[in-house]
């Protein structure tokens, strides 16, 4: 309390010592000048098609493909090795083996232990990351430009000569189990798993994430067998983008990757997706929110209608200014961040609307989602509304191609789905060619509420009566 008393005393003394002041009068205030009228922002420019940077392509005798793209002025190089070996290639009794292999590959090579591998990548001024997806395993790396040939050789060592240390398997399994348990506890994961299981059945796309018991049962012998049977040059592509010496990098790739065995031919089992008009609820007692996934199978990027589906999705629920978002977020306040998206795989795909909504408004949220779908089916959007969405999609496309990593991602998409370069170079034109009538036609053709699978995770004692009321209100059964 002493500092407070001292402070107050000082204030009192200072006030007493101050000269007397005249009675204060309210100062005259000059009204602030009126703000100038806001200028109308200039009209946006005409969207331009993407010019794919010149690329050098070559194929080694063992079947490995490489693409080099000189891009930008920053003295850095980005590389990605895509191996067509992912969860889709796992046997039903070995779910997660591709993930274990990917994690073990980060533990070093036959001649370079994990710590030394990490140190070497750091000395090249870059980073290394290995990720396992459903269709591919991707090895991403970057470095300063002068070290690009050395990085190309290092990635070849990582992929062709993984140490796969048995001593690290228990630790990696424990980490993997923690990650899976954390994911399994999320209502979004629970809903998504039920949704994909309904659409894809026993196909690997429909399998749930591995349990602790399934992970514990995996052996190092199975990991090595997966590597031997699924990895190979014919399933491998090397992408390089950024600033680098093309000749030196091509020579490094040829020398380091030529010894890789051919391995199996590229193959992804095409999923036969199913339309399952059904409603499933998963109980989450006491949950303040319900997690909703509602959707159905649609076309993949190789289909002629895909670009129309993409534009329709963006207008309906796939952008912040979309109709469903405005309805259940801005107008009703049922949710904070609803979104719809297209999930694509090789020769298959699905559309879904996803939202975490207030438990008491679960039924109303489903009602409004379906209302917006059917409204779009009946009435085409205005030219102005559609143009805003087309500008948004065109802008996103430009942003995706603004970095070396983005260029690599686009080239890998072309290769995975077997698409021509025109998919990229004419994409802006194709986005802006979609008409309001085509948006409605696409919604009628592909996004049919009566054919949708609905999964809701929430407090069943509260949401079940709402869902029954929602179903009863439907003219067409769900």
C-alpha cells in the first residue's frame, strides 16, 4: 500500500503547487469535415488463362518420370517425389502399413542415420517432409538453388535405400496410435468416416482409420513387404520447380534414380461409389453442437462436367459468400463455419456439405441446407452472383499457381488423374464459360437431396426428434 500512498501524495502536492486556473469553459468544437463519398472500386480486369511455365520432361529407362520447371527469381528449389503407393494399396488386414513405412523412411537411409539426414537437409538450407495419402506417398523437400543437384541425389537415397530401423518401430507405432486416437475422438472424423463408409463400402476409401490393435499387429516384415511390392520406378515421378541449373539437376536425377528397380506398374483400384439415401446418427451425449455431413457421389476431375460441378459447389456452399453459408451462418446464426467441398480420387469423387451447428437447431440446419439446394435447382443464379463466384474461383486458381510448390501440386494432379495440360491452361476460361442455367442444371443432375447420405454426430436425445421431424417434412423421402 505504501507506493499507492506515495503516489497519491505526489499528486496532491503537485496540484497544490500549481498556479490558479481560470474557470474552465467548454471549448468550441469545429465540426469535422464531411467524409468524401466513397469511390466505387474499379472494375476487375478480364480473367486471363494460366500460362503453364515451360517444363522439361524426361523418362528414365526404368520408367521413372521427371518434370523440371524453372519458375521465379528466389534462389530456392522445391522438389517432390510422388510414389503411387498409399492407403488404397493396403490389404484389408494391413490398414496403416503405408503410414508406418512413410514414418520409418524419415528415420534415415542405409548410410545416413536419421539425425545425420536431418542435419544434411538443414545444411542444404531446406526441409524434408514425407506424407502418406490415400493414393500416393509424397516426399517434399526444398533447398537453396546451388544445392539442388545434391538434394535430388539425397531424395533418391531416402526413397531407394530406407534404413527402416526395427529399433524405432515401437516408438513410431506409439506416436501413430496417439494420432489416430486423437483423430477418432473428433466428431468431424467420426462423421466423415461413416459418410465415406456408406459411399465406398469395403473399398479402401471407405475403411475406418486403424485401431490400436490393428497398429500393434503390424510387423516390420509387413512394412518391408509393402515397400517391395508397391514401390518402384514405374510408380514414381520426380518434380522440380524454382530456380536451379536444369542441366545439373537432370544429370543428378538420371544418375541417382536410374538404379531404382522398375517395380509394379501404376495401378489404383477404382472405387465403385454407392448412392445411399440414409440418415445415420452417432450419439455424443451432452454435446453443445451437432456435426453434420450430408452428400453423395459425384464426378471426378477427368469428367467433362467437373468444372461446372466445381463452380456450382462454390456458389452453393464452397465459399465464404456462398448461399448455404449466408443462410445458416449469417442469417440464422446456427453455425460459425459451414463449408461444402469436392473430395476427389482417381476416377471417383463426392460432394458434401459439412457444418458444426447448435444442437437445438440441428433439424432446422438440415432443412435450410436442403432448401438452398432445391432453390438453386429451381432458379438459376443472377449473372452478377455467378460472376462473383467465377472471379473467386479464378483468383484461387491463380494463387495456387503462384509458388513452386503450387506448380508442382498442379502437375502432380494432372499426372494422377491423367489430365491434359489444357486442364490448367484453359481452366480460367472454362470457369468463366459456365452459365447461370448450367449451374441450375448441374445442381439438378448431381446434388439431389433425395439421394444423399446424411450423418449427424450429436446428443441423440435432443437431435433424434428433430431429424424425425425433418424427414417427415420432406416431400421426397431421404
